[in-house]
C-alpha cells in the first residue's frame, strides 16, 4: 500500500471559487486523450494531488455519469464543481471544460474549409485519417474488453453491429432494444448483467480529502422536490425559448432550427460516449440533412482528436460545416454562418448534460452508499461496442477506398493504420503522439 506523508494526513483547506475556476480553465486547455485520459487526469489532480475529493466520492460521481447519456468526463467535472461550489460551480466547471476546445475547433474548421485543398493540408489529413480509424478500432477493443464479460453481452454487441451495419437501424432504437433486453435479462439471468466495483478507503491511499467519504452533504446538494422541479422547468424553458427564437427567425425547416432539434435528440442518446453517438450524427448530418460529406465527417473526427476537451465536440465541426455549406447568412458571411452552426450544435448537445447533473446530483448524493449499475445500462454498454465497430468499418472503407470499391486501394493508408494501431495497442503511445507522427508521414508522402 502506498505510504502517505505527514503533510497528507492533514485535511486540505477549503478551496475558493477563484482557485477552482483557474483549475477548470487549465483543464479545458490540457484535457487531451479522450474520456479515459481526461478522467485519469482529474483523478490524479483532484484525488491524489490536491485531495479536493476522496477516491470513493470521485468514483461514485463517475458511476453516475457513466449511466447518463453525454460526455462522461465533462459531466464528471460538472458534478465535482457542483459538489464543491453549488450550481454556479458546476456550470463553471462544465463550461470551461468545453469552451477552449470550442474556439480551437472553430479556428481549425475554418482553416480546413478555406485551405483544405492545399497540398500540405491534404497531406496532413491523408496521414491522420487511417490513424483515426485505428483509434476507433482501439476504442472498441478497450471498451469491449471491460464491457463484454460473458457470451450474453458479446451476442448483444454482435446483434447491435448487424442491426446498424446490415439493416441501418437508427442508433436510438438500438439503445432502446438493448435496454429492454437488459431489463428482461435482469429477471431471468441476472448474473449475466451484473456490474459494479469495490473501492478502497481513499484516506489510506492519499490522505483525508476536502470532500471525504464521511463529509456531510452540503445544504445545496440535498435532495428537494421543489429544487428538482425548478431546475427541470428552467432547463425546459431555456431549450424552448432558444428553439422558438430559431423557428420564428428561420422557420422550422431552417438549417439552424433543424440543427437545434437534431442535436437535442443526439444529446439524449449518447450512451457510451462520443464514439457511440458518431454513427447517429453521421446518419443525420451526412445522410438525412447533407450538412457535410462522409469524407468531411472523417476529417472532423480527425480534428476533434487533435484538440482538448470531449471528443463529442466534433458536433461543433458538423455544425460549422453545415452553416458554411448552406450559406445561412449569405455567401459573404460564411465564417459567421459556420460559427453560428457550431454554437447551436454545441449548445443543444451540452444543455442536457448540465441538467442531468443539477437535477440528478442530489438524488445520487442521497444514495451514495448503495449506488449500483442497472442491467439495462450493462446491456446498452455492450451494444455500444457493436456500434463502435460499425463506425470503424465505415471509416476503414472511406479511408482505404476513397472513391468506392472501384477506386484504387490505398495500401499506404493501410500501413499507416496498422502502424498506428500497433503503437496504441502494443506500446501504449498516446493518441496525440500517434496522430502527430501519422500527420508528418502523410505530409511527407504527399510532398514526395
């Protein structure tokens, strides 16, 4: 067991709102590595180093965010910020987790659309695309190795893959079917759908924390029906007012209005994180609304992988391209149109995440000594693995046969993809480093 120093035996002093603000701002700029890397980063800083929250409370909050649709790392930051400083603490933590990547992605998307045909930019993207395919395959393996613990869950993953790949069944319907299977399974074969984990006493590992295992629930975090109803009404009102303004200004069929409606639905079915919802965003953004092409979708994920913040921020790319392509403010205001599309996509994607924490947090705190995963969630997580494999298949096809099966097979892209996967799987090299190296290789290949 890790030995703690004398200094760590003392409980940390209270943290000011400003100190927390500066940390969340810093996290927004350095949160690379996807949800696993971001959660690990927060654990190392908040549990081990600063000891703002204990291991058990941290994991309890994480368990709740894993149940929710939406980006779990961003919701975890929101939850801890709320637990420390109330409603405004949670809003601040969640917004700062997203804001830096939002502006960075807007700038990168503008460069991509304005100068994407340049040889250097095309070369960089040529190297990044197979790397992204390898990253998605690795994500499926990583999630599957934890989630598919028995043959029942593996069968659900296979059926989910076939449902979306062969029959093109929408992702929300797959989530619903998986949840029903899990609910029924909990009654007939409950041992197949069990989930959960045990946690060591964090005080023995890292010393006492500011928010420790036995720290009383603050007044603002206690469950009250009046508070739940108030936050629910406020959230619905904010959503309704913005949607009404868009509908009145641009009509229900307007691009921004349809983006608001579509990304609201996307936000409510993002079980399993960004990799799981990307097929749904693809179905809507590429096939239904034609806001962007299949190739642009892959490029958007590549840009999303290179920026800090949650990977689901790829929705900002989709919104920017959709606003730009549709010239919603005219041909002379393309940048403004793209920024508006990115803003609408981001706003409607993340609004439910804040409401889930502010509404559900008090209930979770009240039951933190007996929290457990549900059988439907276990089943949904298994289905998500199959959906991610479908996404990897989709990416691989468009990377290796850019113009369809009748086009020339991209052998060099295949070699880059294999090398990227080996680097991730065998040597544990980080996502950013893999993308950077592959970008340089692609640039060199194009220039030569």
